[in-house]
């Protein structure tokens, strides 16, 4: 009982501190996708990119509910995504306590709440934090045999972050092979809830939603979404110093896998199916795609090192060193906007075009279109914004708030 009280009191205090830390930041758009999500809270129209496909109706509905109180769609999205990020480690604690024990659950909590990746999804105002919060909540409910409620929450999770589709397919396979008796109780509430979400999408967007779905899916897998034109690879994203703690998984994995094969079979299925998914079908420009792997890896790492308390606390301090190393409190694009707010120069950018257009009273060009950009640069003074560090030109640097928020660089033409 004493240890139970210690864990619960510690978790409450640490979560409160982390929550105050996150809400000390002002809401700040990570990129155009976060702007689109916030706009969707006011006017849900996937065709008008408010937000982009697939629409994220869970976030829109919850955001609208919060906006009833805040009357500020930007802050409502921030409160929702940040709140889900803050509470996610608690859900991980409850889940791991159920499948393993309270000590491993507590270490998972500490590794997760100190993670630089949690800072990413808590501040970016995107769908990852909400999707993962409800997904792990559904896994917890599945473990405590609340199958019907688990099915409902699974649908809520899916419509918060549909690009985690591979999780649901892998989970269905797990249910079939390991919990066949629960499939009916999970699937029927899931399907019923999913239908309600689809009705909401259809009433808001009509048949144009399906045309946009076709355009977006073809574009994602054929043009922009899988990193065909990226200068990075997943090796660049995975083998970084911030991921050093996970090297312990490599050294102990064979023994660990055999010892925990039964209890952790679902986590193994989810981890390796999602790893394959991002390697084949996700853009390495976006670090946030790694986030689900990180939290599953935290569970595995806590189990491997559960009797190495000193090492685990060292890893928590290691995480905090990088989490607290970031010094700015608004996104690079909003830092730049603050600096050039009154400019009459034309703007060229390779990122966050819509944020710039919404906040500046000047012409903004997408630098993706090289020929037109080159032509217009010849006629007027301009600012150029890029996420690729210039080599020869003079520039100013605007740093990101967290791992995965790339620095932006501002180049000023001669008058």
C-alpha cells in the first residue's frame, strides 16, 4: 500500500509540474497542418483544407467543445493536443501496470514524461497526442476486459489519427489469434461509433469528401507523402543521440523477446508492423512519425532494466537534458513573422505558406515553384524563408522548440 501511494503521489506531482511547464508555452503553429486543424474547429470542410484529409473528426468535435468555453480556436486546439500529451504517460502507466507490474509501469511513466518526443507532440498542435492517448486508453480497457468500451475508444482513436491504420489492422490480427472470444464485443461498438463519425464527415462535406480522398491518397503515395524528394532518410532520424537509451533494446532483445513473448505479443506486433509502415510509407522529414515506436520502446526498456534503478534514473536525466535544452517558446515560422510583420517585401518560402499568408500583408510565393520564384526575385526586394540551411548566403537562424521542429533560416535580399 505504501509503494502504491508513493507511485500515485509521485505521478500526480510530476504530471502537474509537466502540465504547468507545457502550458507556460503560448499556442504556436508548427506548420500549415496545425493551422488547418485549428481552422477546422471553426469550419469543418476537408475540401477547403479545414483541415486536410482525412479530416480528424475526433479532434474537430473535441476542439469545438473546448472552443465553446475558450472562444479561441487556436487555443482550443492547443489545450486539446497539449492536454492529451500531458496525460499520455498516465495512460501508459495504467496499461503497463495491468500487463506487467507497477514498478515497470512507473519507470515507463518516467521515461515517457521526460522524453523529448513527448514535448514534440505536446506543443505541435497536431493529431499525434490525441490519437496516441485514446489508442493506449483503448489498449488498457482491452486488458481489463472492458471490451465494448475499448471498441468505442478505438474508434475515437482512429478518427483522431487515421494514419495509424496499421495499428488497427495489426490489432485485429492480435485479437483473432490471442483473444478471439473478445472480437465481437470490440468490433460491434467500434463499427457503430465509426459509422457515427462517418455520418458527421458526410453531413459536413458531402460527396466531395470522397473525391478529395482519392486526390489526397494518390498524392501522398505518389508525390509528396513518402519522402521521394526528401534529403533525409529514416536512418538519419533513428540514429541520433537522443535515441541512445534504446540501444539497450538491441543488446538484450533476444533474451527479452523469449522471456516476455506471451505478455508483450501485442506490443511486438504493433512495434514491428508500424516500423515497417513508416519505412515504406511515411516521410522521414517528419520526426513525429517515430513517436509511437518511442513509447512502445519505453515499455520494453523499462522491463529490461526494471532491476537497474540507477541506470533508469540516469536515462531519465539523459532525456531531461535534451528536453530542457530547447530555449524558444514559439515556432520558427511565428518568430519570423514577428520579425518581419510590417514588411512590404515579397516573401518566398518552402514551408508554412498559409501561416505566412494569414499573418502578413504582402505577397507570399511558394518556393517549390522554382521558375516563378526566380522570375519574381529579379524585380523586387524580398525575404526568403527556408528550412534548408543556406551555404553561401547571409541569413538569420530561428530555432525550433523541440526535436523535430526544424530550424528556419531567413535570407534578406539587397535593397
